[in-house]
C-alpha cells in the first residue's frame, strides 16, 4: 500500500470531518495499489447540495497526479451547479481534456488539473461568498 495515497486520503477525510459545511459523507470506493489509487465519495453539504467525487490517480516521484477525475456538484433538486472532469470530449478547448461544466450548459477549459482537496476548497470559497 502506498503511504502517499494513505496520507492523501486521510487529508480528504479530515477535511470532510472538520469543515462544518460538509455534514455527511460516505466513501463508496477506496482502492490503493502500489503506484495508483481510486477513491469515490458522496458528500452532503449543509445547504442540502451534494457532491460526487471520483479520482483515479498515480504516484510519480512522490507526487500524486490525477489520471481520471469527475467532481460533480448539484443542488438539492439534482440540478447541476458545476462538474469538473477530464473526459476526452470538447477537444477544441485549451488544456484539453480538463474542463468544467456549468449550470447554464456552458463548458469552459480548466487551466489546471484539480484534485479532490482543491475542488472542496473551491466549493467552500463559492459558498462562503454567498
């Protein structure tokens, strides 16, 4: 088992446990191999929104690099708020395949490759702005 992924997954769990906007979560999948891992989590927010988090990553020279990811945030009625993913569609976007879907049906390139902790921070910042 990779200590890099154990540490990373523990950071995710602590963030979800310690932050009051995340009221409940369930780890639906957690597979750790030597140099790669997968995690899938369902989170309920204080305002009844939900987030589905999936990340498949590899460890390269002590750094965790997401290979496949999908982070889906929706309101309590099931309406999309945002979804970050790297599905290989929208080939014309800069930084292909990394992109974000928005609730107005627009899709924009994502300038970085996010991980779960970064997405949780981004959602926290958007909720705090309200």
